[in-house]
């Protein structure tokens, strides 16, 4: 099967929201704690091993990084969508200085609330551990704003297949009613769930935010 995310290219790294590419087209944000395997997941999904920097020292992504994608086809008669992936700074790692941590908290909040082209969030979380405060905050934001979220439970290769399946089932049960979120098992080194995750990203790019009932 061809990879719809192949051809992703680095565009820029932004310290502030207003430095990102023009707020048009469609983009999906990747969020997660610094040690959850976000860069490895981006590299696996795009098929570009060196696209996002990986490091044995978590917290290396300290800017919002924009990657362009090939245009996304829409329905018949509609123009293709300009598409991007946005890698948000890894959050919560203890060695990041407090002023920088507070800066990114504010910038991530501004990004999520201001970007009209944002179609959805891919949230990266280590399958071996319960969701952290940042993860829960992200899910709550998506719930409150109707923003679709796809949860990648990474590092599944560290568990048995049965343990991973149980963790996934428990995670899905914990979602509140009305949360437009999906979840899956994922492992970058083992290639587990890569095709499923690519399909989820493309679905987010095409479908976008859920209309509010208010």
C-alpha cells in the first residue's frame, strides 16, 4: 500500500504561533510528553527516518515544527487541500527550564485555540503508563472544542500482545461519552499500527473539527 504521508518535508521551526505557515489548508498536530516517542512516530508514519529528530535525551523538540505534505485530495470537483503536520514541543520533561516550560504551555494553548486550519490532534502516550496530566488536559480540550483526537499508544513492543490489547481496551473505556477520540496500539521499531495510524491522520486532514451542538 502506498504511503499518503510520503513526501513530507521540513518547512520551518517556530518559537511563536504567528511564525507558523499561513493559517490555511489543513493541518494535524502531534502532541505528547517528551519521552513518549513522538519523533519516532512521525518518522515511521512519513517513511522518512530523519524527518523529526530523535534523541536519547527527551525534550529535544523545543519549537513548533511544520512539515509540508503532498496535497490532500477531497471530493469530486473540489480542489486539493494544502496539508501540513505540526510537531508540538514535547511537554513535561523535568530538565526543561521552568520559564521555557511555561512559554510552551502558553504557545501550545494559543496554537490550539487560534489555528483555524487545525483539523485534529494525534496524541502520543506510552502504553506502559497511565495518562499524565498533560495528556488528560489535551483530551479535555479536544472534548470541549469538538476537535477530533487520535491516540497512539506507543512502545507496544515492550508489552506482550495480550497486555497491549488490555491496555488499549482500558484506555477506550476511560474516554468520556461524547469525546471524538480514537485509540490504537503503536510501535515505531516493530512497525505495529503504522498503516492504521496513517489512515487516521488522513481522515483527520479530510474531515476536521466536529460541529458543536450549541
